[in-house]
C-alpha cells in the first residue's frame, strides 16, 4: 500500500512463471539444479523479458568452490527441457532466508537487482 492508500500487486500468489508461453513452476527447475549434485541450495526467479515475458534466473550455492555456472547448466541440460532451462545461473555464497529458515524469493530478487545484470 502506498502513502495514498492504493494497493499494488507485486506478484502472483502461486509461484508459476510464464516464460515464452509456457507456465513453469520454479520448484521443478530448483529440484533439477539440486539433482546435479553440484549445489547445496538454489532459487529460481523470473525476470521481465521483452521477448519471452519472463526469463528464468537461478541463484545457486555450490558445494565446491571449483563449480561454475557452465558446469551446472550443462548438467541441467540433461535433466530439463530447453524451455525450462535457466537463462543464467549466478553463483552466490548463500541465499537469503526468512525467519523460518526458508529461502526468501523476494530478497533473492532484491539481491539480483542490487548486483545488476547477471553474467
């Protein structure tokens, strides 16, 4: 709610993201990233894209300091269809958590915005 009393919708109640006409549950992509056995935790967020509507960006905490985004993406390519592949994976030390210890997706989006465009 803003100072004038107007409410603004900031996101979907469900977590589905629409990417290029496909509805994607980020949890499926997160599970595949974890299944690579290269990361401890991951979060997938949607970032506005002029062409696709949204694009998938993954934040991941690797198990090993030698693990890079290309390694994770190549393993994900074996587990996911192309339309569910993250456009980018950003390696982070840890993901922001809420008071219950769960990954805070809102703070993940803020973290991504603070660091600017991901590479």
